[in-house]
């Protein structure tokens, strides 16, 4: 298929083809080196030093990959599409490995040698040490009951905190400069007065060790490039390799001086951060256009770089992102995030630190690269502000309406306002305000904002209706708040709902705190700390509160379902009395089978969210407010605050699977709507009504909300369609909407793709905060995407 | 005042004038073009549409002016962002109770919402005079320049339609002239030339000319209404482009489709 020939140059076409056709595999190299370091040093040195020693040894000993065509180097594993494992977090069983290898979707090749090493070396050492093992043992019964019933998920079960974004410091400082900063702080420690002196020393020594590791990585790549240059018979490639060696002489040890060095600096840092730990799962360059712009402008002016060369370096970087599958997941973690995507997200066109528009020629280069390469990774978004040139928005919409979900659109002003609301300074909010890997906002390079898990909001109502009994696990998992038939008013029912919400939130937050403490004590991340303000200055790890800002997110899923269900109860049980509790509860137990009239009433004749209808939308506002009251602002052990946000990844599918039918007519097992999108089939007045409804959520008080709009191609074709989409974006953002993304594939195409996957190997669709190959999605998620309302006239 | 029937209020309309619009479709039309893509718009009374699976739906409901204004104002932010507004369409809005129509137009204008009129032109001239400079634009349909053909296919001659078009042009109204193209009926070069001659002779200078090739979107609805459906021929791209090129020799803005 011609799809694999994408790329502006023959080189990037070849690299892209390799990236797209190589089957992902696991690599135990990292785990084996880690095991040896732990066997030698565990218990003898403080934990941050232990982690530092491990990282430095990993950089010294790991396999370096330098492919034939490469201009930018660095792989997380031993080669493209090779994923290291992280047994200190999740020690895979042999069954896990078999499953990974055999499963139809998101599979990884596992060799017999891998299985043997896992059995003989990794499992004996790590099975009891892994944080997953420890946390499952320590978490209380109440947590396990709700977790197994699918009331919430746990992000740190198989991964560590992270999922964060770089700011501009790595373009101004090299790792030798960071070492100097660390040594200055070490020299300042007052061992007589400072009660944290020994901890501080350990943290800083760990940070210094990882910086040394980074320097070694550059040195080894420079040496390897020179070695390959000597062997190389082709004078062109020889010159390229010599230049690569010269680049690696500079970065990452020193600050980059050229565009190419800047790109390489980011990428080696990315490799370092994501091999240090599986930090869920991502690291992202953030405002890449702004970071690269000074290098680009200087070199274009000096004539040492052409626009085409710059574009090729960017293409090489894009392919590097695509070479890294997210580390293998299993169980519920796989269900909540069933994708290879490593959640890297690049924010293009954001505001500058001085508040002006950051759109530059590099921004347009990035759009061109994204459009030409059409890769799943990195996820690309554009940040649109009132100040964004219309031309930039137009070019971005032109790509977006091709239908594969990129770029997504984020509202710069909303991001800044959300950050200010969380207590960040205006300077930090403007300089570093980004939407990270998925949808959530953060302050790049200055904040630890940790996604802690999804929260199944409509299942809270299901538990109320079933008096705390869970049909999925067939267990009493929550308190019995009384028979709904005895609730005399809607207000009484709603009070029971908020009480149940509080209960589930209490259990989730208590679990979060326990897990956070586990990471504070045992899983420091010195490299991420080095590049996050103000960890060096504080002598405190990223996972211990060392970042300038600390936020803990709980991602709420399914608010449309709970809103519409409450609307049904309010309108028809307590309003016009067309429905009794008996009838509703019986119909829900029967999944509406044999209850056609009731189904018609709740599905077709009730005001629903997504129609710009104040009856339903006012219930939505109550639902959001109750979530804020139950969750927002809660403190955590390291000093973070808990914040509500609305994004699902693929968790809306899993959450739907663990639920019986909902009062709004959603059948048992059917996925929940994603983010703040309306329930499927509920929105019947077109996209402007959906957007008006979504904007009634006070999004500026959240950490972000995802809205997915699906169009058939004909609706937004031509110049008028382009203007229409731009208007939807501008209007939604004028109403403080945080994020909107578009899927533009018609239903017939998707159905055909499901029937003939072999003919659609290149079909990419927007899932939720990221895009994925349609063929990589399991059937339930494919069905869900097909079912999402197609907005059309 | 007799409150007219409306059969659809369509938000997110992008083909009924500039920007994002809400289009209000009134029920009732003085013409009865057999290719009408909204056959339920012809009768002034509510009707029942029956789908193939037996489901029945009543089309046509009345809105007090205030309610319709409120509904149309819901998308004001989208109009503001895009230079859009409300389009009154049909059926034929200009033959509805004119007190109602005037009040609707003025109420929307009072909110800062501009109003466009989509018309077939067959209505009392004084109504066009009254709205010529109150409406932001007129989408003005022209089916046949030949009055006899117009009578034969659309149920009425075109004399008043042409008179009103001239009236609006003289009053300086913002005109989008919409030519419906039916292969074999009004796309031959002789028709093109006589249409063009008439427009030039009467100094009609529309802001845009929109060529609207015939399509069959009305068939499904006609069946649901139990009406006969008469097939016409969609003009080829070649025909449409030839027409477009000829018009472009006189007018600056000629588009295919609305």
C-alpha cells in the first residue's frame, strides 16, 4: 500500500516504513541490568542513589541502536519497536508474557529466551518487590471490592507517576550544567542544622548519577557513530555519521547550539526519562515549536540550515516517537488503556511566556510533518487562542478534517485560566501551560501532575439503585443506602447518590494516598527530578513533592450517562409519574427486554444532555458540582491537591462492560460516552447544541475535559465546511471549552473496515485524547466508535 | 395574526447564506415544483409522514414569535464568530402572515441577529419593498426565465418573480441569485443566454450567483408523504461548468452549490 511511502524524503520514507512494519517486542535487557544493580547495592545505599546507580549502569551497558539511515539516534529498547519491561513496578508472570505474545490486539513478541530469563532471573527477584505486589497487599478490602467492580481504575498499578512534559531548560543547559547545579546544592547542605540533610544529600547524589548516565549515553553514541563512519564505504553516509558524532559530542552533555542538536537533545532526554521508569508512559516535548524556534531562526539567517533540512530532522524525530510502543500492559490496565500509544503529545502554536501568539514557521513545519507522516505517535495538538492567526487554525483544521483525529484542538486561554485557578503564577501558566499526553493541563517542567485513575460515575448511581450490591462481581461492595422505592423525592435520591459518591471517592483517595506514599518511599525518579523545577533546589524527588506544583488527577468518566439517567428519574418518576421505581428497576435488571414502552420513554422522550436543553444540562451542572465537592481539593501525602478532570482513554469501554443497563436507555455492557461527549444517540440537535451543552460545565475549574465530535465527510467538505469547523472551535473556546477533537470518517467506511480489516491497515481514528489504528482496537471499541453520533444535517 | 406552521428549525446550517446559521423552514409555498427537495414544505397545513417501517410523524408546528426567537438565539455565539445568523426559508416565508414575519425579523434584529430570506419571489411586491433593507440578504431562486415554462413546471408564471427581483436589485438589497439547473430543461445555451441577457438588461448585480444542480434528496420525503415523485435529470459536471464559465464572464462570484 502506498501509505508506507509517506515522508518528504527517501530517508524518512524508509525509516517510517521500518517503524510501521516492525512488530513490537519486549526487551528484558533493562530489567536484567536493573536486577544486577539491585542485587549488588540494594540496602547498602539510599534509594535515590540506588536508582541513580541503576540508571548510570543502564546507560553504560545498554545496547545502542544506530540504524542505517538515521540522523537522530536513541531507542528505549534495543531497536525500533522494542519495549523494555519495568519489573520494579509490575513483574510480569509467565502467563502475562504468553498473553502479550498471543493476544490479537496490542501484542508483543516474546522469545523463549525472554520467557526463560523472566522465570529464572526476573520473577524470583522482583515478584515480591514490585510496587504492584506491595500495593495490592496493602490496599484494604473496601478498595479491592470497588476496584474489582469497576468503580475506578488505578494508574500506578503497573506504571509510575509521570506522563509529563518538558519545558525549555534542556535547550539552555546540558547535563554537565545540571551536575554543576547539583554540586552547588550539595555544597550548600548544612549538616549541623538541616534535619533533611542526609535525605537531601541522597536525592542530589542520585540526581548527579543520572546526569552522569546521560553524559555517558552521548559519549557512547558519538563513539559508535565514529566507529560506523570508519567502516562506512559510502562517503555521503560517512559524512552524516561524522556529523552525528559531532552532535553527540555536544548533547546531551552541553546545551545544544544548532537545530539538529536541539532535536537530539530532546530525544536523548526522552529516552533517558522513559527508561528510568515507566512513567505512565510518557514524556513529551510540550511547546516544541517555541523551543526550537531560536535555533531555527538563527540557522536560517546564517544559512547553515534549510527549511527542508529542518523538516527532515523533525520527521526523524516523529518516527522516533512512533518507534516506541508503550510498555506492555495487562489486565485492567490494558483495558483502561488498550493501545501502543505512549501518550506523547506535542503542543503547537501555544502562547508565548509574554502572552503573545507563539505561532512561527516551525509551527507550520510541524503541521506539515504531522500531515505528511500520518503517524499515531506523537499525538499532535494545536493550541488555539484568541490571538492565533486565522491561517494557522485553518491549516490545522484542513489536516484535522482528513479524519484521523490529529491535530486535536486545545484552548490556550482555558489552559492558562485552569492553571491560575489551581494556584499557578501567570508567568508559569503562560510559559509552561500545556495540555499533556492526553487532555489534562499541566505546567511543563514545573509540575508533577499525576493521573491516578478513572472514576466510573454512572456506576455510583447503579450502586445506589442496587443498594450497594454489584451485579458484575455478585458482591455487596458498598453501603446499602435504602430501597429507592422509599425515596420520597428526587432530592432524596440525589442525596443518596452524593453519599455513595462520597463513599467511593473516599476509598479511591485513601488508596491513592497509600500508593503515593509507596512511590515516595521506594520509587524516586532522579532524572525526571533533574529536569523538573524545583527538585534540585529543594533536594527533593519529583515523586516526593519536589516539583514546584503538585497535582493529583482523578479522571471522571460517563457524566452524560449519569446526567441522562437522573433526568429520567426526575422527569418520569418524580415529575410526570409516567414511570414507577418498580418498573424502572425491573426494566434495568432485564436490560429493557420486554419493556419496550419504558425504553421508548427513557430513550426518546426525556430531555438529555447534548441538546442545549437546560432541564438536562442543569442536572449535568449538579453532577459536576457534586464531583467537585467529593473529590476536588483533597490533599495528598506529598502535598498535592486532587483535581477533577474528564478524559477516558479507552476506559469508557471497560466501564460500560462492568455495568448493567442504565436508566437513560443505555444497554448493559455498552460503552459509556467518552469524556464529556453526550450519550450515543442522545444528542439530536447537531454540533452547536452539543457544544453549547458541553460549555455549561464549568471547565475552567477542572483539569481538562475531552469533547469528541464525529462528522461524516460530506458535512464539513469544501470551504464552507472548513469555515464551519473553525467556527465550532472558536465558539466553543469563546465559551471556555478546553478541548475538542474531530473524527471524520463515515459509518459505512468504518463498517467496511470492520469486515475487511486487511484493506484498512492505514485507517486511523480518534479514540479519546489520542488516535489509534482502527485495526488495533478491539471489537467493543470499534463498535463504540461506529456508534458515536455522526453529526450531520 | 395567523401563526404559520414551521416544519424544521435546523441549527448548524452552512448552505443557507454566509457563516453558521439556523434555518427556519416554514410550511406552505405558492409554487409546486415537482423536484422540490422539501416536499413537506408545499402545503400550508400539518401533514403526516409515514416511513417504510410504519412509523408516523406529524410535520408542522406553530411557534409564538418569542419562542422561535429564543430558539434561534441559542446559537448566537456561532453567528457572531462566523458572520452567520438566521435564514427564513420554506416553503415560502414571504407568503406567510406578514405581521408574524415582520415581528420575527425585527425581534431577531433587535438581538443583533441578522436575518436572511430564502425566497422563490412569488409574493406581494410591497412585502419585498418592506424587507429589502431589513433583511441581510435574499437567497432568490430562479427556475426558468421563460414564463410559460415556469408556469408549466412550477405552477405559476414568473412575471411577478422577475418584477420582485428587479425591485430588490433597485432597492440595493444584498442578493444571492440561485439558479436551479435541470438537464434538458434549462441548461441549453439558448436558455443560459436569455437568462443572462435578462439579468444584464435589468441591471441585476447579485453578490453571488449559486448554481444548484437538481438532486433527488426530496424523493424519500415525497414517498413518506404518499406523493408521486417525478424524476428529472441531474446535469453533468460538464454542463454545470459550462454554465458557470459563461456566468463568470459577467459576474464575479459564481459558485456551484449554496
